[in-house]
C-alpha cells in the first residue's frame, strides 16, 4: 500500500478535503491520510510515498523530518532542499535571466547587526551604501519587504527617501528588499500544480482579505496565454510542484510580483468554492500521479531546470 500524507498546521478545510478526495477515487494500492510522526530515526523510511508539505516553513523540526524522508525515497511536495535554499531576491534575479518581467529590486543589509556578529564581520560592506544609486534605480513610491518570508508581514509602502530611512529603522535584523511599485490595472494570483496545471484567479490585494478574490476584471485570451507561459516558466525553473505566482498587469505587461509561495493559501473561506474545488481536485490527482510513479529507495523529488542545467554543464 502506498501512502500519501499531508503535513499541515492550523488549516483545516484543504487538508481534510484533500484526504477525502484522494480516498474517494478508490485507486487500488493508494491511500491518503494526515501525516503521523511518533519518532524520526536517521536514514529510515517515513512510511509515505508522497507527502504534501503545508507547514514546514514555520516548523524547523518538520523541515528536518521532510529532508530525512526525502533521502529515504519520499516524494515531498515541495522539494524541502530547494525550498530551504530559496528566497525572493534570488527568484527575482532568476526571473531576469529567463525573460520574466519583474519590478526593479535591490537587497539591503539588515539595519541591526545579526546575533554573534560585530562591525568587523562586515569588512567587505561599504558604508554608507550608495543610497542615491539605489533610490534612482528603484524610484518612489516603492515597497520594502523581507527577502524571505511572506504573508504581508513587515511590508511597507514608501513615498520618499526620508520615509524609507524612518521605516527601515524599524526592521531590526530583517534583510529587506526595496522594490519598484508596479501601478497595475489588473492583478492575478495563479495556482500552479505539477508544473503543468494552472489556475488564473483575478485578485484584488487592495480589498479586505476576505474579498480579495472578488475582482471587477478578467483576462483576455491573449493575456491568459501570456500569464500561463510566465507561471509555467517560473515553476519549471524553480522546480516547485505546488506554488502560486502573483502577476500585476501594467500597460499590458504582466510583472511577476511574488512567486515563492510553496504553501499557498488554499482555505475555502478565502479562495472561494470554485478555486477551492480546482486546487483540491488537481492536488489530489497530482499526488496520486506521484505515488503511482514512486520508486522505493530512489530519489523521488522534483528538481528545477536551474539546477538540472547546472548539473548538465558540470558533466560536459
């Protein structure tokens, strides 16, 4: 029997619906359940062919458990090794290399020294930074946000240089991005599952949270094709099997704003019934696909084109 597990935290609607949907398909030799952990022994099989990860970004113990499961053959969605290495600034840099429009973005050292460091730890960092060059490149208004993490935590909209310095003084040890504001006409949040299934959802981030999927616009066929191409290109290069990409459309050009959401919101109350049904059905089908293809004791993870190309170049 091949088991599909889902690892989750406070959320309830998606995990329970996912387990129910997989089991309702009555696929011989495959069963889904919430992951159960009573001990984690180094190098030992987790007992799951596939695990959908919805919480390890917040729980280091779970991240260690998933890496151990992965090296023992579990297909973890999403790849815990890549997710541990990934962050938003790298994603933006990668996007510039694969032809995906993104806002002008710079990364900033933390306002306060990280623990266990001193001024001598930053011998290679020029002080002061070239603030004029940075501000001329990004422009104002601009957004400042952590280079890692999500959920609209510690995000600032800034109108001027003075406001930047005032707000940056509040960020402590966070490493921040300063990013061009894209004044958009339309905005979309796009599920991508299995690097082939895409759901483009009109999204209004300026609405209250419970109304963000209620938007007065929809994409033309041409725009839908452009956005689907961008979503697939990003996820194939990063290697994410379950992710959302946020696209802001300015003057007919979709800009990738946020595309590192490997445990994206899938709650029924926030995404709505139609989007919820789509993500449950496609996640269930994809997990079954991965369980069917699972090979005991082998590497069953997905790896993105960025890493695959690097390996191929090393072999030449």
